[in-house]
């Protein structure tokens, strides 16, 4: 029997498992991790990356390390865990307004902490529900203006920093709130918008998905039949953003997180299956597709640094890619918000201490092939957010890095065949 740990979910070669939360961050993560051997057009790509240094706006007790770039794939953070804050920006102007409708202000409906273990054998993604009711930190803008925080839904942090329309300031305010709430030191950040998400998915020639049931959402302009399908950028974005409509009965951000994480896992699986890390032409196309739609810190936006980081995780086993959502419970008011439970502290400590994400509460036995549309029982108020499948237990944090051959990768056809 496979194990389910409340609070942590692992990637698997059987996508029928309801992999727990992006989408917008999903592709942002791939853009950061998957860039290797892209020496061709390196200077062209470097100039197209939008980088903004927010070090003066984000404070931490630990000094930021400075990576030394060279012409070889060298991991500038070798021997150290790396934490990246990934944010999907719901900016509604220009091309993004044409996609989502023009709306004033700047929002982020998706926020994920991506943790790369120091030994480079694990990658863990921790999603933060946008409707979490938390203390929002005060934050500082580039002109010295201080935006005061208050207790509100989590995505208020991004909106506070984005008052002047600068995604870097929005990212810095979100980073400050995340660190103050969790104690996690963030080394890098990346913000991706609607247009960038679509372009990256299209650069991969779509993402294979197992659609559990027919979906018809007029609001999201999303119409899908049940079964295995390859979603193009426009459809994948609609699938990641949709909350209401036939086939989406719960209509909550929390269930949307589940779909986003499944989509993100399949993006990673397809990229690995395409051997994108060693395909110069394909990688060049993928990076160019998302470069102009990404805002990130200068180090993460330095191709030499990205090349080294990507090379260091080239043999990652998909069973060691974990997705989790901060443990939550519904708030008592009628505002649709959630509060974090005491189990959240253990999850934060796992990241701080570079340990696998596990829930300290009891394990629950599940069948080897749960339905992808399974959901918490009606009387459950605690967010259950993870699945371990394929007979794989939680990785041993003390185990030495594997010296075995490169893990077997799946083709798109194999991913779709496993939907049956």
C-alpha cells in the first residue's frame, strides 16, 4: 500500500494519482531549473532576461551568497540548499489584459516556495493559499516609501508591493511576508505573467494532462472532455485559473491549487522526458519564450548561474519531486478565508532544516491507484494536500546522493497512456 502524508505529495510516473498545487509558477520553476547547455545564443538570452535587484527591500538574518559564474556548468550554490519564491502575476494590462480582462492593480493568485536540497537529490514545492488570513508585513519600495501591512489574505502582500505597478517591488513585499511568517530564508524570486505562461507551454508543444471529468466553464472559456489530452498554452492557462463551472464543483482556490500542482508536475515530467537539459536548440527556444515575461533577481537571471544549478539536478528522480500546500483549516468567518494549522510549523522547519516535507501527524493508508478526482470528505475542515504513490516512501534525508545511472524518463505518449 502506498502512503499518504497529509501536507506532502510526491511526483510519480502514474499521473492518475491526484498529485496535490501553478501553473504560472510551474513554468517559472522549469524556466529556472531546466536551463542547461544553452551556450548557443547565450548573450542574446541574457539580454532578454528582466532582472531587478530587491536586496535593499528584503531583509534576512542570513547574508546572501554571491555565486561565481564561469563558462562551465558550475553550481554557484553547491553544497547549499536553495529556496526560490515563485509567483504567478495576475497583471491585467496589455496582452495580459486581453487574456484575463483589463483590471486595475497587481495581484498574485499563485505563490510557491521551491526548495532544492543541498545534496541536489530533492526538489520540494510548498504552495501558499492566496486566501490564507495572515499578518502582512510592512514593506519598503525603491523610493523609500513604506507600505504598512495588516492582517489580511496572503495575496495582499503582492498587491501592497505592486501599488506602483512594479513586479519586483511586489515580489519583495511577498518575500518579506513569507520570511516573517515562516522563518524561511529566500535566496531568489521569479514572477511570471499570463503571457509568459502560455508562451512556455507552447514552447514545449503543450502539456499532457489526465482530465478526470468533463469541464465546461464559461467564465474561464474552458471546455474539455474527460480523458488524456495535450493542452496548449491558452487551454493550460484556462485550466490552471478556472474555479467555477461544470466539472469544477467546489469552485475554491484550494481545489484550483490541486489542478495547478498536477499541471506543474506534468510540465516537469515532459521537460525531463524530452531531455531538455541537453537539447541546446529546444532549451534555447524554451528560455526565449519565457524570458520577456519573467522578472527575477540578478543571480537567478544570470545564465551561468542557471546553467550550473540546472546541471546539478539533471539526474533528479521524479519520485523525489514533492508538492505540498501549507496545512490549513477553514476560517470561522464567512469570508472564504483559511487559517494555517499548527502542522504548518513542522513544514516550515523541514524546509529551514533541509529535510523532506512530511506531516508529523499519523500516516493514512490509501490504495495504490486513487481516483484523480478524489477530494476531502464533506465533514473535513483540515486541508489534505499530498500523495505519495508508486510505492515510493518519503526520501531519506540522510541518504547519500545516488551514483546510479540517469533515471528513466517518460515520453509524452507514456504519460497519456498511464491515464487509462
